C-alpha cells in the first residue's frame, strides 16, 4: 500500500485588509509592516463566516479536482486553532456541510504545524487500514476572530483562509508521494505563543474578557529564533532520511509566518530564495492553512513537475514543528 496526494483545494475570503487600512486602525504604517514581515495585505472573513465555512469552500475544490464524491471520504481531519465550537468538532460540522456521511471525523490542534501533523496522522491511519480509501485533511483558520485589533504587534501578522489536501490509499507501492517526515514539540515554551484564557486552566469570566486574555498572545523575538532553529533541524533530518541534499529541492514551502523567518530558514539550508515558495505578502500568516494554500497554488499553477522534490516545513504554538518531503 502507499499514500499519495490525490488533489488539493484552497479558499480565502473576499475582503482584503491592506497595510494602509491598518494604518487607520492602529499605530503602524505600511513600511514598518513590510520591512519586518513582508506582508502587504491579508484576507478577512465576513462576520457570518465561521472556520467550517472556509473549510467547506476549500474541501469542495479539492473534491472537484480529484473527481471524488463526499460519500467516498473515509475520514475528515480538521487542523485549526479557531474551531467553530469547543465541541462538537469542526470536522463533524464540516461533514454535515459536505454530506460526507461515511467519514469519521476529528479535529487536531498543533497551531501552525497542524496541517503537517494531520497529514502524518492520516498517512499512518491509511497504512494500517487499507479500507480507508480517501482522507480529507483540512487546515482552516478564522484568525481575525482571536486578534486584539489594538495590538499592532499581532494584528498586522495574521489573516483568514483554508486549504484542503485529499489523500488516496493506493495499491501501487511506487505511487506514494510522501517520502519522509519529521514531527516535534517542546512544551517548555507553551507560554510564548498562546491564548491564555477560555480553557479549563482559566475559564471565561468578566475579568478574563476585560483583560483581553481571549486574544492571541505572542513573544515575537523568542518565537523567531526558536522557529528558525526548529524548522532548519527538521528539514535537515527529513532530507537525510530521504538521502537528498538542498540542491535536489525544487520548492521549499515553509509556513508563511513572515518573510524574515522564511529567508533565514532558506539561508541556513542553503536553498536559493527563488526556490522558496512565498505568498505571505498576499495572505499574511494563516496558521494551519498556510502550507496548504501554497501547495494548492503550486498544483494549480503547474509549478512543479513529476519527480520534483517539494519540502514542507512549519512551526507553531506548543511549541510544535514538522517537515514533510513530497515527491511530485
């Protein structure tokens, strides 16, 4: 048995929020944002759009590309930190929207590493159970719902979006496109990237709302160094496992956090900038959706050909990180 990517899909909301729009909302400016992050604009979901709505749009595109009907899906995994509800799972909500009645469903939370974690979980499930023909993996976020729009250090960084990857279980053992993977985490740094309140540790109260503890909190300088080191090490382990070098990589697809992190990772890996796929300037940081959106753009733009190596890598709150090497 082998597991391959059957198809992809992505969706971003219609509303565009530019750096110039943010200048009117918070003390910042276009030059400050661009020089520090590379971001020029981001997409913002409508008030009546939930994460499952974004996920649905991406999922439909992936199913259409793959020629697969919803009732053929064996499982749905949704990676998100902005789920519709604490429970039921957003994956179950999405199942209802898709009418994918034969799928079992669950959410996975690994922040910006969520899509890579979910792909590896899905691949493992398919290797151990040949009856799982198709698994739909989704990374979807409505990050605008958890941002303090008065905090210029965080609100300028993030955007909303969703991406879908449809995995297929194949009899052909040479069809597998996932060559190697590496996942990691370090819980010693849980406090540098988090939403402090809303869980069992600090339930919702008037005080937590007044203190804005339900918004995303980040220690930016600490995150930068840890992110670069973790992604570089993870990529190196994956390439070593596959027996390839940086010169063999057609595309490095890092989590779209900010341009400086992407550039630093590429430099440390000796991968030329022209081989680093970037759309952070258009969408900002869409957390679990970001790598999937990049993959869908590569697939639909025919930017990779059969046999090319595509290296995915991510880093997120937890702290979590991971890399997956694909052979196109």
